[in-house]
């Protein structure tokens, strides 16, 4: 897994604290986070990690983007942040976490790397713990081909994509469109491992994630 430098220009873009809390509450309703240890795997600028901390968890964030970790450490007090890859969680011992929250990172791994990441998640999760993982849905061959072309010449196609995104999403929030769509399509993979289908849970519709584009899975250690 390589760094994702395309996000460097929008790492100051924070989803609202309220939205972060609502997202966590959707996946873990009525869960008592107090005295629980939670890993935000692919934490970006640390907004979700901070929300987990404010819910009472011992919150830990890790991201491969060094600049993202610098911003997270500067912006938040309470959580611990580490620069590293979710493919190698050597910083953490076996059976360390009650919850692993991985939303927005796995689509940037190829299929073999996804399997390696899941093995690491299962190593560091406690026997009674839960792993939350979100993936991009499979897309049509035409859409997938278009994304491959976009990845070859992203700078050329960005203005076109921004215009189409504005028409579709009806928003003038430039940072949101750039963060979620333009940069978000660079290096992205679609689909998920077939052996996860029995663990699918409902995906909320919000700015951070949408059931139109994503599938979410909640599984345990075994």
C-alpha cells in the first residue's frame, strides 16, 4: 500500500463532529464505548477518531499519509495517532482492540492487500471484538473503464468531473466535491471479498458514505 498524496490538498476538510458521531451511532447503536479500545484504521485527519474519544473510548488512529497524521495530532487532543499502514499493524499487540473502524480506506487496496489487511485486523481485535469495514460497490464495465482513464490523466479530467458532480449533487462546496470525488477516485478499487457477503450491514446515507456507492460489513475475529 502506498501513500495517497492526492488528498494532501484537502486534509483540512473536516466532516462535522455531529456527522462523525451520527455515523458511529448508526453502526454501533447503544454501544458503550467507555473503557473500550478502538482503532480508526485509515483515520485521515482524525475526525472520527476524535468522536470515538469523546464517546469515552481509548481511541487510536493510524494512517499511511504522513501529512494527515500531522494534521490529526495538531487538531485533536486525546486520541493517539500513528503514521503507518493498515497492512502491517506491528505497533499493536494481538487482541488489543474492542472495535476496529475502517471506513474509506480499503477501496485503495488491491484485492490481495485487502486480504492482508483483514488478517491484521483479526490479529489485533479481541475475541469478543467487532470489525467495521466499508468498500466501494462493484461498478459497470463502462464506469470502471472511465475511472481507469481518469486515473491516467486526472488533472485534465478534474474540471469536467467537478462540473458533472455539481450538477448531480447540487452543491457548491468545492472542498467536499474535491475531497470525496476528484481525489477520491484516484487509485480506487471497486468491489469486496465474496466471503464477506454474510456480514453485510446497512450503510447510512450522509456526506461521508452512501448506500448508493458503498457496502459495509461488520464481523468478528473468527
